[in-house]
């Protein structure tokens, strides 16, 4: 209670020193059109001189703006998401907003808990990339109903009527596969992170269609569904690489599965690319100095984050009420390196 | 104004439905000892049934607790900091707190701006790791004066009287150097990120003392001071590796300088470890699958973050007022790999 009294006193004291009403001082500090420019100037100068700082809770209560957006992501220890956050942050800073980062650690229950926590208006808008477990998106409907602006990026909720910023998952997977198939691969394994996520499904479709185009039948025991358990994933990859029907290439949907594949190859003395080629969706900074350098499908992560933030701010400012149908697709780039046996 | 009215009406409405005063309902929802268990049960059940949610700004104003801590770091796209945040988050979640992440992008001006933003009590406590530019820490004194709990980790402000969680920078640098010197290196380059940061200075001292112990004179043109400009850093490393007085080993203070060194070696066809050995402070997930695998001094990043958060919460709860002198040092580990020519 002491602290509360202290902060409120500050506004009172400031008003006393200025010989103005609290309401006038407050309006002047908030740049209200009801107050003259001369009074505003006087108030702001005195506030500065006396080192007055507004109580954020009190001023948030008045304006009902938190000046904060939330970004809900699976993990920050992931190059795609850290770059996407930097993109979102660069946009938010220009609007004098702060970015609150929430990690779900790929757990649906954490995603639901975070949504509940944000349900009461703690932030002005939310950017989300789903967990790999998210097979039900009802918790986002509750946020929508409350009128909290919502934008999905990368891992989007198909059923929720909100703007979605993605990369060309189907096309980029198809292009990556074309590259592998041209080098002569016939038995390509698909390492997926989820059977519910939109990105997994679209990349899967691109993978299958490329095989079909080359008249190759997809083989069930080359399709690997991975989950949150790193050790279990490694066991699955180990089994894949030692089974009778060995793959001659691995197509990894996310970089953590490519890293795990490298580690298993090292352990089993399987040579990349001689014994097995590897390609992966990845924004890994060290891709070019891996042993061997990793061929990647690289998403425009920074741009995706920035674009998602820019659309979120249009929703926050309610300039365009019909944004919910807006979907933006940014292109990924194939970067060929040694792990698929072509370039250096 | 509509939204404000709406939220306040909810509490009013809830009270009406319950036929209780707003004050009683509020106290019941906040588990006050003034209210009977039976009334609390009734209120909570009705609040749940009617989907009542407290307005966070109003309740924060009452309690003066934001239930949020801030972590100010140079960058999230860095394995040390992302692991440290996960450690802090794991502790904060146990206390039902949220973690607000602020990136300075290694710029002192951003660090100052963030401190000003937090000056008015938006968070209950702050964990900080300084930018490489921070040569003046007066902005933290202002936070201290306001009574906002403050803990430094890894890159600490020596002059500020606040708890500091670090690793054994001097000792671990000395141990890393002993390893290099035992493999026969005589011309070891030191790649530093700052000439003001505590971690840089202590690692520098460990480096110098190890040389002295082996009766080797430090050479000025093997000491490289790097900064925020990635391209300029690469140019400096390129010059270092092509100058007359070539190093036979590189000791990198941070992983980004080791990555840059790998890239330059690749470009100049300099073989690691045959032509130059490399060791680096690093929490890089891909260290073991680099070409060649990187010898690292690995900090207990997760534990540092968790420990810093635990001390911050002791300050927030004011259980121990004399914590300001508490400094905790957690040990780093030398992991020898191919880049220094010894193990696989």
C-alpha cells in the first residue's frame, strides 16, 4: 500500500506544484485536445524537471491500452522463431510498443494456459505460432470472442478466422524434393514433427506429389512422425537408418530433426552425402559450417515476423475490420550445399 | 471507454447476481481472510460459471504487483541467452509469474531506453545481462533508487550493488588456455567482444596469466577487439589469419566469433585444426557436428538463469534485505573436440 500511495502522491504533488487540477495535469500529460498547447508545454516541462513518471497500471486502466503485444511461440531456442521475433519487434518498436514473449515448449496445455492468462486484456494483440501438439484450437476462439486482435504465423490454425502469415510450404517442399530426385535419390525418408500442423501437412503433400511426379511410390516405413521427446526421435532415426529398407536421403521438416540425423550419422559412421543425403527446412546460422554443410529450405523468418506484426497493428488500430480473411504467403529459398552432394 | 465499462460491469454484475457487495466479491476472489470459506466457495463457483475474468490493470493497481519479471538481454538468437531464459522461466512459472523478454541488440542506448520504460514499476523485478557497449551503468542506479529488485547475470555491472550470477570466467579461460598450450600452441589469438564488460576482462586475465605461466609473451597484433558490426569483425579476423604474425590458435570469447572464424577459414582454405586450432565459449547446439567439431568452454546457462531468477524472487518477496552482496559463481565445463586437434 505504501508504494501505491507514493505513486499517486506523485501525480497529486505535481498538480499542487503546478497549481492545476489533477485532471488537467493528467490530460496535459496524455496530450489531450482539451488542453492548450501552452499548458501542455508547462506541465510536460515540470513533469520532466521533477522526474515524474506515470503509474503504468493507473494509466493503462484509463486508456485500456497495454502498449504491449504478445508473441506465443513453441521456443526461442530456434533460429526461425528468434528471427521472427526480431522482425515483429522491429515493427512494434516503431509503434512504441513492447513485445511479450511466451514459450509453449511445444505443449498444448501451456498454449491453453497462456491464452487464458491473456484472455483478460493484458495485451493489445497476439501473434501465435502453434505447438506441434495443437489439434484443437478452441482456446483461440475465446480470445476472438473477447475482441482481442489475433494473427497466426507459420504454424497457423486453419479453422480460426484470423489473418495468417505463412511460407509456401507445399511449393518449397516440392522444389526441395525435385532437387533430391534430380541427384538420383529414390528412397527418400520424410521426418515430420506433427500430423496435425498445417505446415507438416503441406510439406507432406509437396513431398508426396514430387514423388508421384517421378513415378515413385511413397513407402510407409520411410515416413517418420516425430514428437517432443528428443531421445525417442533419435531412436526412431537410428532405426530408420539401420532398417532393411534404408533411405538414400532424408527430408527433414524442421532443423532439430536434421541436427538429430547428423548426430546419428556421426554415431553410426554413416557418411553424408555418400550414404545418405540430407535436406532440411532451417534458418540455422551454422548450416554452412556443418560437417558437411547442410542443404536448406530457408524461410524468410524475419519478414514473416515483421509482416505478422504489421497486420496485427492494423487490427489493433481497427483501421481495417475485414482483415480476418487476409492470408499472406512469403516464399522460402532452396540453398544447395554439400549435404545433398552437389555443390561445395 | 466501452471496453473499460464492460469489464467493470462484469464485477458489478457478478456482485448483483450474488447479492453481495462488490467489496465482498472482490475480497472473496482474492482469497481474503476477512471472508468465510463458504462465501468464497460460492463466489468462486459463480465467477467460474459466469466466466468472470478480473481486469488485470484494475487488480494490478490494487495489489501493485504486476506478476511479471523482465529479463533484459543482448539477444535471444544466442544459445546462452535462450537457455538462460528457459532457466529463469522455469523458476518464474513455479511462482505463477510471467517473463517479459527485452532485447538490447547489444546497444547501450536501447538498454537505457528499456530501463526508463521499466522505471515506473511495470514489472516486479528485473534480470539483466549487459550489452557489449555498456561502459556506464548509471541507468541501473535509477532503478535501484526506485526500489525495483535487480539481479545481474553473466555480463554484470561491477559497480552496482546488486546480486550477480556469473560463471568462473577467469578460471575457465585459464583451463581452456592450458588445454591449447599443452597441444603445443605458442601464438594464440584472443577474440574479445568488448573492452568494458566484466566477462571479457576476466577471460582476458585468465588468457594472459596462462600465457605467462608458460613463459609466453602476449602479442599485441594477436589481440582482437570485436564489436557489433559483423562484417567488420570478419574483416578483422581475415586480416589476423593472413598477417605475417599468424596465430596457431584462436581463443574466442563468444560463439559468434568462433562461427565467423570458421567461415573465414572455409573461405581462405585454412584447415582447422591443422593450420589453426579454435576454442570458444559456447552453448551452440551444433558444436559437435560442425566441420570440425568445436572445442567449447560451456557455461551452465540454464542454471545461471534459474539461479538469477530464484535470487530475484527472494528480493521481490523481501525475505532477505541484504542480498545485494550475494554473488554466485557457477562453473563452466571444457569440452574437447576436433577443432583443437585432440579428440574426435
